[in-house]
């Protein structure tokens, strides 16, 4: 009997042979391996490359062994496997034929023609039932997943327009709703729905769609609908003729949600007056790398490695100058040691250097001022920047240069990894530099470089010391007449050291070279008093600076400051950097110069300087916040926290650390948030009682949200309880509520349900002493927590109904109320009402893009339908649950969804469901 295969990768993995499910391929690795082979079916794939992609963290030997075992398993599990799976000594390939239906292949075939027919577009819409293999989180699959999603969006957009023009309104509405489900931030979907509902004579639904669109965009991105969408809404209000709905392309031109306009100006980049001397070998490698990038061969990542002062930055400057003159756009950023807790700092600088357009300002606003109540996720934030860089690359190649990446924060490294991966198919290339010892100490950065090495995606250039002749040429280039042999001997060929020795010897004949620090100190001592004072303040800032900000910090008149800056530039202490917003920034000639200038101060003087800087930056931050200026100044709060900490300004350090930690949480920079919270807590013990309790509880709450290791739970719980008792004794109601909220979150995260019940009840009682709105939210949250864990259901119902009554009076609503009441009604056996409430909560969660609440609502809907004896309906909810949980990252949601799906199929008496249940049980035990 001939075997026919049916393989589904959209929405979930499913493989059948002659209509019977093959359930043995149930591990994520097996599914990912088969998907990799299927997606690369056109050409044989080198086994080494497959192994590296599937097991990137394993050694080469282990990865190859894993691949060998998994290929053997596939051959055993797929019927008549040799017909399709061609395994050779060095390659592996899937042989696609008419006896194998692959949904991805059928989808690609349907949309392949330049102008697909209506049946082909309908077939594509039917095939695309969700993201490509959502259970797979590997890096290699992301570009395929994103490309297919964009193709699905484009084909749906074309199909909707086609059906609308034919007057097939109801069918078009269905596809517009599908488009909205795929991309809830797609304005074209909302525009299509508004016009289609208007054609149906249902203006109320059309207006409701607009308000839904406006709410989603405001909550998710902090922006309003595009002018095109707003005009459509105004036409609906006045009952004028409804214009043809814009396509995705039209919306992309007007709406910052889906596109970024191209910049038309080239940035002013850092320049060096020194010629490039003695770097012929390194420069030759860099030029060859650039040529390979142009020819789309080799890799797109260049990494310069070397000791401080060896000349890495000078090589990057030459690369930037050459590329900008001949090629296209350059994004330039630099890491600073003082900014390890400044999320995305290097990227904000890089975008500023490029010259931000209006939309780029909006992007930076999202990165720096994300509303804590918004549902914006880090992936969406990353995607917006990727869209910007993609559009640049469509005009001209893009070179991203990041210097001193050993000082990059964890979130900036994650973003670098993301864009390097997603833009690998475009002319977007990356050149970075780092110090060897420091890069090994920055684990996120070091691991990222290691991954690139394992995947053979990086060209490393080790910048070595100059030889004797090269050192001579360098010293002569700056006009120093000294014994160059002695300079070479004393400097060891380090260019920075050689130049410092040469300058010192040319000015003070016979002076012993001493250390590099001694030489720099000697040069600083030759400055006038005003310049020496200014350079020390600039060094304390810890990063590049612009004259306007430095003038405010030091309280210098700007003309006097500019005179001192000119003096420092003439002495090669500082040099011009990038031009940002029309103003030239400055930086030290080298970090070592900054360090020596900073160390001139005594420790007490340093603390006073940092305190002064913190207070000045706080004033700048407060003014910007009050004026709601468009420039992205929120990063200043991290700088305030940094300087207040170094200055031991305890109250400012604690309060600014709290604000900075909350900002990091909004940016999903959890490691930085945790570190900032702990830093702030260390300052709290020096504060007055009321202030101490308020700030410490806020910091502990931020620390809990950032994620607490299990070993710290008991200690942290005791500390929170102690502070809550203090708050209660002093009648500090808001502080007590903050502590209880932190305790609930801490215990829920670690599965301590009895404690969740206890603190939820206490929070409900305490909340009644607060404002009506706060009371409503606290009662709803407490009741929802109790209902979800199945504890004290009568009390949960009472709290939720009370919250509902208050909310009705105030015109407020929260997902907690329908979700919590749905759980209550489910426990009470009131199936229909429970179903209605849980669906209402689910819809609200979808609107808010609250995936966690979507999961909890769907989970309860699945359980409700199973309890009602309707497993077929439960299975539909299982599919939704699996789809949503795939977006949740780490956690128990995805395994829980898979387990419920397997149980439901067992109740439906599907074939081979026993093996699926067994596999899930085995996986649970393994995990």
C-alpha cells in the first residue's frame, strides 16, 4: 500500500500517514530537526551546518552525535522514510513529491505568482493557521517565521481588497478578522473592517472597530491611529462616502506602527587627525571582509580584539569613513563602563548619530518611555527598530559599528543578537571592537561572540602592537623629535603609550617614561586651571558629553566652557565625536585619559562631584518631564541613580534607583532592574523612617517583578512582612498596599497558594481605606487571585461583585472582574454564565495583548468544556491555548497547553493518543 504523508507546520506540528497521526515525533528537537530539513528541502544540507543550528550550545562532537541519533529516530518513526529522507554521509535532504502534502510548500506555491488568483489567495489563507512551528524557539527559524507571516499578511490584504471589489462583503470581513488575529497592530485590518461594516450598513460595528484600533495602538505603542485611519473614522461619523481602504503599503507610508521613513542625511561620525599607520595587515583583512559582504559570501560580523590603546577605534573610524563615502549608511555607537545599567544606551546613541526622523523619535520614545501599563513587548520594540534598518537597507547598505562592546548592558547585547540574526539576509553588516580581558568578564557579550564563532558567522581580527618601524612612523606623524627606538622599547608598540611617551619626551628632555598614567598626568598638569577643572568634571560624567549638558552640570557660562573645550581639544585630551541633534558631542581621546583625569580627585571630592552631577541631572530630567519634551530624556534617570550612588546621596540614590528599575522593567531589562533595585535598597537604611519604608518597599516590589531565585524567597518574604508591619503601625496605607502586592506576586510566582490566599484577603481589606479607583482594582485583583487558585470562593465572589459595583459607578473596568467571576461561576456549576464571563475576559485580554491572561482564560474555558462533556469544543480552545502559550517564552504555559490538548484528544478517543500522553509525562519527569 502506498504511503501518503500530510505535514502541518503552521500553528502547530502535525504529521499523518494515510490519515493516521504519527505521534512519536513529539519532542521539540525532533520537530525542529524535521522542520529544518523541510524548510531547506530544495538543496542538500551539510550535516555539520544542521547540527550547529539545532544544537548551538553543544560542542561540535556532541552536536554531530545528537544529529546522528535524531536522524535515526526520524527514519524509524516516518513510514517508508527512505522515499523522503535522503541521508548521506555529509548531507541530509527532504525529497518532496506528490505523495507528501506540506502546508508551507502549498502556501508558498499559492502565493508564488506575481498576481495570485482569488482561489490561490483563499487557499493561502486557509493554509496559514498560525505562526510557523510556534513551539520552536531556535534562532534559525525566526527569519522563516517572520517572512511567512509577512507573506500571509500581504496575501490576506490582497484577498480582502479583491473580495470587497466584488461585493462579497461577508467573506471579506472574515479574512479581515483573520488578518487582525495575525497582527493585532495592523491598521490595514482595522481599515478594511471599518469600511466593510459600513458597506453592510453596520456603522456601529465600524465605529467600534476604530475605537478598538485606537485603544490597541495607544496601549501597545503610545501612538494614535494614522491620518488615513482617522480620516476613515471621520467619514463614518459624517456618513460621507467611505474611501477605498488603504493597502498595507499605503498604511506603511503614513503610520509609524508598521513602517519607518528613510533618513536622507548622512551622520557626522567621529574623526581622527592621525593617519592610519602600521595597520596594513589588519586593514587588508577588513577590506576583504567588506568585499565578501558585498558579494554575499562569508559572514556579516567583524570583531576587532585588542588591548587598551592598541588602535581598535582608529580602525573602526577608517572603516566607517570608507564605507560612508562609497556605500551607504553608518550607525555608530560606543559602550561606556558607567552605562552598564543603561538599557539600550548604545543603540539610542547609534540612532541619534544617524539623524532621527520623526518616526525614529517615536521609536526612541518607545524604548525609553514605555508606559508600565502598556502591553508593549520587547519583541515588538525590537521589530520596530528592525523595520527601520530594513528600510535603510532597501536604499543602501548599512554598517553598524559598535565600539567597546565589553561595556554593553545585557539588553543591548540581546538587541544586537536579534538584529544580526533577523537582518542576515539584507546588506546590513556589523563591526565591533572590545578589550579581550573585559569582554570575557561580560558574560552576555562573551556568550554572544561565542555563539557567532560556533556558527562561523564572525571574522575576528586581533589588533597587535606596532613594530619598530611602524612606531617610528607614528611618532613622526605628530611632529615629535625624540629617540624613536627608546619610545618603541618603552611603549612595547602600543600606539597610545608611544604617542604619550613621545609627547612627554619632546617637551621634557630626558624625562623617564614612567607609566602611561604618569605620562597622562604630566600632560594634564600643563593645562590652565579652568581646563583642568573642566576635564575632571567631564571625566566624572563617565561618558561622551555635549557642551550644553556639561555647562548645566558644571554651572559654567557656555562661552567660557567652549573656550576651555577648545583648549582641551588642542592638547589632544578630548576630541569631537558625533553630531547629535545639530550639536557636536565630545569624548576623551581614550578611556585611559578619562580614568587618569578622574583619579586626580580625592575620594571625598569625587563623592561631592557625583552628588552635584546627580542633582544637576535630576533637575534636567524634571524639567524635561514637566515640559513633555520629545527628546528621549528618560535615560537620564539611570544616570541620576548612577551618580547619586557614587556620591552617597542616599535618598536620591534610592528614589532614582526605584525609577530607573521600573523603567528597566518596562524595557524587559530584568537583570538591570534587579541590580538597580538592590543598589537602591542599600541606601535605604540611612533614610528617615517614613521615606525608608516607602522607597524600600517600592524597590523590593521591583526586585520581585524582576524575578527572585527560589533560595531568596524566605528571606525576602520575611523582609516584606517586617516592612508591612512597620507600615501598619505608622498607618502608612499606600506603603502597606505596596508590600502586600509584592508578597502576593512573590508567592504566586513560586506556587505558594496558601500565602497567596492569605495576602489577597488582607490586601482586599486594606484596599477599602484607599481611593475608590484603587479600592476597585485591589478588590478585583484579590478576588481574581482567590478564584483562580480555587480558595474561599464565596469571599472571592463577594470581592469581585463589590469591585464590579464600584467600577460601574466610576466607569472603570478590569480583566480581573469577568475572569474572576467566570472562575467563580465555573466552581458553582453555572456553566453558561461562566462561559460567557470567561469569553469576555479572553476578549479583553486579546484586546490588551495580555498573553498571560489570555492563557488563564483559555485554560479555564478548556476545563469548563471538559467538565461539561464537550471535548470537541475544548479542543478548539486547546488550539488557541497552544498558539498563545507559544508566545510566552519560558514557563509552564506551553507544556500545560500540550498536556490539556493530549487529554482532550484522549477523551475524543483519537488514535495513538496514549503515546502522546506518555511522551508528555516523560517530558514532565525529565524537566
